[in-house]
C-alpha cells in the first residue's frame, strides 16, 4: 500500500497547474450516456474516481478512448448494459449519476446504492423522489435502485421539483434526466456549485435547453435527442483551495495556473483575513505568505455551508492552517456529521483541538511534530499532507488511496514547488 513520506519545513515557490475538477468530470462522463454520438472531454483529471467511472461505463458497453493530457472520447452508441453494479459503485458515490441519463435515454436503469468516503449520511432519496415526480417507477431491492418508465410511456415528463435539501449530485442527476423529458422541468432549491453550470454548459453544447444554472432555480425544456460535443472540464476549485492553504501554511510565493479565484471567494476571504496575500492574476491565482506561519497568520473561525459559502471540502485543510496560526478559532461543520475524523490524526502531530458535536475548537500553536498518521477520507488526506509540510521532522501519511481519488499527482505537484515529499510503498516479504 502506498504512503507519503514528508519532511517538513520547506518553503513553497513557483507555479503549479490546477487540474480539471473531479466533481465536474464525473457527472460529465455520465452525461455522455445521453447521446449516441461521440462526446469529447478535455482537461479530465487523472484520478482513481475517474478510472472507476470509466470502468463503469465501459462495463455498460460504451466505447472509451483515452488520449494524452486528459483528453477522453466517449461513444455510447454501443451501450448495451443499463446497470451500474455494486462492484464498480461501492468505492465511489458519484456512480449514482448514471441513474438519470440511463433512465432518460433508455427508460430503465439498475444502479447500486453508492459508497464513497465514510463522512456521514448522504442519502439518494432526493434523486429518487425527483425522478418519481417525473414519472419513473423506482423501487429499492437488495441494495439496488430499479428504475423504469411505466408501460406505454417512452419519456420522462417535465414537472416542478423542489428538493428538501440542497444536493449537488441530486441537482446534476435531475438536470441530466430532464434534458430528454417531455415538457419543461423546473428545479427549485438547486445547488449552485460551479460544477453545476459547467455541466449545464456541456449539456447546452449537446443541444439541451437550460437556463438559470448557477442559481437556485434551474429551468430545463426537454428535447427529443442530444448530440455529441466537445467540452473542457472546469478547473478544480478544491484542489486550488488546498494549494492555497498549503502555501499559506509553509510560507512562499506560488501561482496556481488555471485556478479560478471567482470560485473560491469564501476561502480566499478567510485566507486574506488570516494574513495571506491572495490575488487573481491572468489565468490563475497568486498566493504569498510569510514564514513561520505562527508569527504572521491569525486563526479564523468559519462555518461550512452550501456554495457560495465556505465549502465543506475545504474544512479539514483550513483547520490545519488554524492549528499553526495565532489565536483560538471555532470551526462549525453543517454539511456532514462525520467530517472531523482527521482531528485525531492532527492530535498525533501535536495540534490542540477539542470537539463538541459539530463544532471543533482549535488553539493555535507554533509547531507541529512529525509522526505516522492515517488518512480517513479524501479531504482529511489533504489536511494531513499540509500538516506534514510544516511539521518538524518526518510525517508518514498512510492510506493515501483516499488522496488518489481526488488529487491528480499531488505529491509531484508539491515537489515541483519545493516540498520534500515522496511516495513510498510497503515492502512485501515472502
């Protein structure tokens, strides 16, 4: 099993390229199932979750060609299996995004209930309720969602849907399904994350009629069919935010090429309040900070919320920054109930954190001390890497398969801007 060995104390300097967003690429791979023509995606990140999604759609009989530099061509004209089995879904929650496109195009789908990071309950009931409102018949049996259109119907029907909660994948699934529905669908309480309008722009390029994407109310006028398109995946705002925190923690001067400052307002505001210097530059973001962090940074309290609020996917990384900043801070997690699992590992490195339900109280200190720690989920992995970059001595991060699910060659990118970090493998003995 791979691990990351990090020797802390190195200043970060230079330029790093931000990859395409995992949370945009995965639904866009599923969107290709809506047409029998070729779809070309570029800037697709090299991630384990992307590989899993490609394996899933290949298993359906879809033709997939992978080129260099993140170019992928998908042709679903050969799709013959309308099922997403447990074996390919258990490690990745995003596989549920196959449900809407399969049901919309073929009138039936069988999709396993999803897995993914163990960060709390993320129910798919909003997906099911929305599709049922569009006329689908869905039952859950033996861990699978069995969906089909009623006898005599060939298309979903447009309707007015108000979800009980803001759900990113739910908005994506219902928006994709509605593109081929009969009539108009209105999605109220829709998610506004930048990955939503990016998916909508891809669907529009395929011939869909969508308006309001990026707001709480999305209107989709169904069309008879969609065609192929070429689309570039938007830059990953969470990868960019992670590198912003890493540079602020270690000190340095780094340009995040392709980073979108307009997608990170809440994070950048907190970094500036903390004392880091962050500015949008041509085709990127520049971040500058002084070292050591404890002498220049001030801890910041924050509360996670749906976009455009502070993202839950940045909570762990910013908490690490607070651990080495001056003063006390309070972090309130409102999205997932189990997203403080990284705290015990940060305590092993010398952090001062106390948990009270959904609130973490952090007392900043001048140093962390290297140790062996274990990643528990994707963003927890990133927080431990940042901690290792500033800790005295060596830090070994175990179970980095979580990291590989969402970060494209993170250690190579960090090494390119001055970090002392390497991937190591456990020796196998006979």
